[in-house]
C-alpha cells in the first residue's frame, strides 16, 4: 500500500509555474498527495529530472498510454498529469537516477513540446480548480466508497484491513478519492479516468464503480479456483494441468514459455556449431530438461548448464589485424620504451601473417610494479584487433577458480577461464593472467597445478573445465601473464612460460613518459587546460631524484597528481593565472624531499657500497664493518639478513684472513660487527660478497674505500668473483645514486648491453675476475699491504740470477748472506 504523506504541506497553486519539464511514467498514475519512489533511466526523463533539480524541483508526472513504448511520442502520452515535487534524488553508478516524487496538484497539459537542446519534454499546464463539495449525498458517497474499499481489501488480500481505518479519518472528499485511487491495483486507463475526473463527486462515483467491479471479478476468480481445486484430486493435479496446457496450446496454436525455451535451446545447439562431444552432451541434457517440471530445482540447474554450453564461442573468433606498422604505432602511442616486449609481439604477428595459423604464445611479463605490464597487454589486444580479458590471480587459493566446480555442488559455476572466454564471445581473445606469482595453495587445491594444462600449448587444445565437462579448445587464446618475481612461480609452471623481462625505466625514459603521457593525463583528469600548468624539466628531474625512487612510474604519477591538485586550487584562487612549477618552488607542492643522495659519499674505513636487486627494481646497499677488541672472536650480523648473505660474510672474512690482512689483530680476541643499514628491510642473496669483503679489508688495513664506488658480485673463499643477476636494475640504481665507478663480475659482461647506452657512457664499468683486482682499485691509499712477508722468496730469485751470470750453482749459505744484504739495502732505501 502506497500511503499518503501526512506531513506534506500543499503549496499555493497560484504560485506554481505554468511551464515545466515532463516525465513520462509507465504502469503508474500519480495522484495529488501521493508519494512515489521512481527509478529513472531513459535519457529524456533523466534530462527532465536534472532540469527540475537545477530550478525549483517541480516536474509534471504523466502516464503514457502503452507501457511497452520505449520512446513515446506526444500522442502516446495522456493529457492529464500531476505536478510533483522531487523531495529526494540519488544518482546511481549506471547513470540512472532514483527520485522520490510528492504529488501536489492535478494539471491539464495544454501543450506538450519536445526541446532538442535540453533533450526533454516541456508541458504548458493549466491547474483545474479543486471544487469544494459537501452535503448528505457527498457524505453517502464517501461512506459507500469506504465500504467498497474495505471489501476490496478483504478479498484481494493485497491491503491490510487494519489500514482502512486510516482512510475513515479523511474528511475531504477530494483527498479521500485520490488517496484510495492511489492504493488500488487496477488498469492504468481506469486510474487515469479517476485522475481526469476534476469534480470530487464524479470521482467518488467512478471509484465506487471501479471497486465494485474489481470486487466482483476477484470473488468470481476465487470461486472458480475453489471449485477447480475441489474437483481435482491431489495425485491427478499435475497430469490435469499438463493436459490442459497442451489443449490450450493446440487451440491457440502457441506454446508456453517453458516449451519455447526448450525449442530455443535446441535451435542454438544446431546453429552454434558445437563439437560432436559437446553437442551430444547438450542434446542429452536437453532431453532430460524436457521431462522435468518447469519450476523444479533440477530444471534450474539443467537450464543454467545448457545456457553455458550453447553460448560458448565454439567457432566464433575475431580476425587478427596483421599490419605490423599499425600495430607498432598503437603500442608506441600507448607506451614509451619497452622495446623487447613490443618486438616479441611484432614477431608473433609476422609469423601469423606468413602461416595463417599459429598457436597462441604463453608470454610472461616479469618486472617491478608500475612499468606497464598490464597496460601493455591491453595495447597488444588493441593492436591485433582481439578482445581483451583480464583475470587477477592475486590471492587465488582455490583450484576451482581455474577449472570450475563440478555440477554436483550447489551454486556450481564454470572456472574463471571459461567465464572470461564466454564473456569475450570469442575463442581467441588476449587473456591476461595478472599477478601469477601471487597465487597460493591450501586444502582446496593448488591453482598453479591447474594452470599447467591451460598454459601448455601441447595440451590446451582440449582444456577440460569441471563444470562444462567437455573439452574446449583454448589453443587460439593469446595468454599473457604478469609477475613481479619469478622465484615464487613453481618451476614446472615457469617452464611453460616465455619470460620477457620488464626492467625499470631510465631517468631519460621517465622524463619522456612524464612529458608525453603522465602530465597531460593528470592535467586532463584534474580539469587543467593546456597552458594552465607548466612543469619545467628541471622540476621533473628533481621529482625523480628527491621524491620517488622506483623502477616504474606509478609513484611518479602520484606525485604529479599531487602537483595538479594543488595547481588546480591555485589556478582557481588566482582567477586563471598560469601556475608554473620549477625546481625552486617544487617543495611548496610536494613538501620536504623524501630521499637524499648520500650512500656512496659515505664510503670510508670499513664502509663500502654494494648493489642489490629487489622485486621493485635495483637499490644500492650500504655495508658497515667494525671491530671490537677484547672480544671472543665472534661475528655479529645485523640488518635482517637471510642465510645466503650470512654465509657471504663468513666467506669474506675467511678470504681476508687467508690473505694476511689485519696485521697485529688477534682474531681469537676480536669481535667483528657487520651491519647492513635499513634493518627493517629483509636482505638476502650472494651478490653483496665483493662489497662485504672490501669493507672488511678496509677495516683490517684502515684503508678507506673510494668515494662514488659501488660493486656487485659473489665471492668464494679463494677470492674468485662469480656472476650475479639483475645487472641492468643494479646499474640503473647506482646511476641514480650518483655512483661513478662500478666493479662487476667479468662473466656478466654480456648483460651490460641491456643497460641503456646513455647510462653506460656516464659510468666507469670495470669487469673483475678476482678479489685481488678489486683490492688494487677500490681503496683511497692504493692496494693495502698484507701481513705476509713476501721478501722471503725474493732473495732466492736474486741468488739464482747471479748464479746464472757467474755460471756457478747457487748454494744455500751464500743465498742467506745475500738475503741479509738485500734486507739492509731495503732499509737504507726506506
């Protein structure tokens, strides 16, 4: 029951406007005093609501003659409506508006015109006078109407009989008629007739006739229903209804909805070109469905399964755009750099063009966050003209997410792979499996194992989903996966992927990305027109150096967004004056710098700089070593280190002692403390071996490490320098921190070519094979001296040379004398 708003105060009709926006309503007739919640989705109606909200909140609510008409013309709309006030409104995410209308007064529409500019109906209205009627006849009509309404409420069971007492309190005949009319369920035309009855007396008489007719019809329906129910026995009811339905269909030559649905499914099975096994399964299920009761739970399960089966794109595919030049232009327009991934896609298109058939490659974009892995996958789909589907694997622990649930479970559904392909309506989309390294496993299964079949080009031609239970060919799908780290991907799954590394952007690339993509996009999102904000190149460089240090550009864009927000405020306050951001006023927009360049400047005695790789790019790693006398020969390690890095420290100390560094130090009574600053950050890996060894040798010999020098490489206890990974990321991090010289393993020389040439030119890159080479380069005071006395072997060589000249054999005794002589000479030279 739609109750009257008792708190509403009717305004003076004389103050109401004569021209108003109009809203056509389907299946509902408004009455004065009636409150109606309404969902508005048609563009013309939304425009009318917005016009009303922007002015006086008044709108004409008028019913349309045929509810099925989607776009009514003037002749499809009645000429009597109700002036309504919008008391509440709410804009929904899908663009529709939910409003609460309060009926005010009847209006007669004299002219109804459509305004193309406003995209809304406008009604020129006349307010009929609400006549005041009274007397015994009117009182009798009101009582008769209330009696008929009470009987209607009783037989219809749609209105609580207790609520009728509220209507008996209404003394105004016009208000009583409108309130009852708004609460009865009759045809729209009958309700419209009541609305058009301006005289309250005529309105009361018309309502009495309508209610009496409705009561009679409802009573007859109940009587027929009771008679049929009494005649049909319980065990014959279903048979009788089915036979009756067949007889009616035969007489009317039409079928019921259930039979139509079965025929439609049968037609789809024939037209959609299902494979043989899928067709057999669908026909078998359809025969079972035809024998079920239409509204049984089993039929619902069967219908859902058939819908999935017949609507899968078994033979529907999109045509690839095999234009390499156009594809390259699309990818270049969306992304700066990323040459290797783009080259791989162009190779795929070239082979497709030559062979006209190629199984989809299984690519894995591996790299730190914010370097464009996901967005490049979208660009690839656009470049090759395929549909794009994205599935996030982050946090997925249930195998059924991949392979689907079996139909024996309540609420079972296909896996998200089949769902994505069905949604794309194509059997060859670009399917992005995002964050493949973030999957887990528990008692519900291992999703990574479920992906083995899906991502194997030799097996995925017959991918089987537990729900469909028939093989589906996914070999045409171009699967692309993304990952931040390959270490968490199982080896068997990684073997099926073609890894394409996404390393971090250089500063030069970030400058270009900022100027061509980030700044224009953020200005547009913040409503800043061209010329309203200028960010100088020095300011962009300062942002990269002092405010963001990352491999990608995600945080870089956030800082630009912060600048744009503050610039928008300044632009409005200064009445449109251009806002200029320079390196001198950048702190006014972004605050105090978050980073400072200090790492390699702190190199000194017992302090060196290493290079580390992380899942978010490369970083420099400061290493500090200190000795504590009067100890017990212990090694103390701090800085949240992993087992591999702890072993590197022990190997470094072993090498330093084996070479005789640390003259005068009693290692059995001296403790060594090795610290890696930023103790909250976990650290592990062998590539800090050279830096740790250098810091220890510097400490033992009191010879400071050179400034602006960094190194990377694993060290054995004999001093051999072994190769490491992440060369490009480490070198870019060193360049970012102001490093001038980098010592790296000679076996990684092949990886140096991946470092941008503009960076290689500004760094001094020295490949090394052994720690002895590093010792000669890394220290301020030159190569540190070992405590071992090399002079013991020198006299033997000198004695042998003199013996050769005199052609006399070198004897032991003269050699001792000559050795003493050499020592005296060496002392004099000193």
